[in-house]
C-alpha cells in the first residue's frame, strides 16, 4: 500500500487539504430482498484503487464492521461492507443471531448469492480497480469469504478472521475453480472451529490446489478481534489483543502482496 499512501500524501500537499473519509449507507437488492450496506473511501485518493469487501459477523452489519471499514479506507482502499441478512435485521446473540446465521450456513447457495450481490456492487463502483479486489470477513463473515473462494469468484484474495472453515456437502473448493488466494487467521483454541475442522480446511484447499495460508494464534478463541466479546476464554469467544494486532498486520501484509 506504499504507492497509495504516497499518492494520498502528495495530493494533500498539492491541494493544501486534509484527506477525509466519505461514507454512506447503500441500499441494494438481491433476489427481491432489500439490503443496506456501508460504503467508505478516502476522497484524497484519485482515480481507481484496490477495493475490499467486508462481511459481517453473526449479529449483522454493525459499528464493528464500520470501524474496520474505515481503517481500510484510511489505507487507501475503496471499501464496501455488505449486508447479508437484509435491511434492519440485527439479531441478538446467542439465540436470534444463531438462528439467522444458521439460515445461510444451511443454505450456502443463498449465502453465496448475497455475497456476490455485495461484491458486484463494489466492482461496479467507479473507484474500484476490478483487477485488485479482495474480501475479509469476521466469524460468520469469515465463513462467507471462504464461500466466495469456493465459488470461484473473480477476486484476488480473501481473509477469514476467526471464521467457520467447514464446507457444505457438494460445495467444497475445486481444482481449477478456486481463483482467490486465501488467508485464514484463526484462534488455536477456537472451540467453534476446532483442530479437526482446521485439518479438513487444509485438506480441502490443498486438494483444490489453492494458494492458501493459515495462521494460528496461541491462547486465542473465537471472536479474538472483537472487544465486545469480553475477555473470558472459557466462554469460547473472547478478545485477544495480541491476536487482534497480529492478525491485522498479517492481513495488511497479504494485501500488500496481492496488490503490489
């Protein structure tokens, strides 16, 4: 991202203006369902630029994903946080959120359609360099970005933060179809995607001859990037400052390699 940040600085010096983030809610549709995403970019960056799709965790598009989106926009990316559930749907954990997320985990075809709707919106935006697009997701969204890879989406790479790693029957990654490079950032003690599921992910994506990486963070469980999860590992989901910091650095390094 050195080139983008250098350009951003140069523009600011020439114009005498501070870079500013521009953000807005975006209403779009998939299959008759109205969705509400979040678009943010830095107006000091001129022309087309690399773009990132952000996929939310199980409670729907929230302030958490918006904060992550703004952080990416500050790096020079064109960012769109997709809405999988539908406008105004923000289920509370654990029961309502689990039920809503389960609808899409149980119907990966529908999940993929919602993911592709967000990706299509981002690619259609005038600021996006369509040859340099990636996706990141958290928890439920981490599962989602792997579905984009499995579906053969035309995307440079995906990053799954503490996501579910299991494939649906008949919808595993396939050799010659999986185009995206894959980075999985995972808690070594995550009870929701334990070692057996990690091993299956490795087997699946190796058989697909995909370009994949897996980083395990010791002492980290599910939701390790989310302060909202608290700090009690015994609950299976908890914030881990070191894993949060290291995983963000790993994602940035991944993007630098993808978009060099």
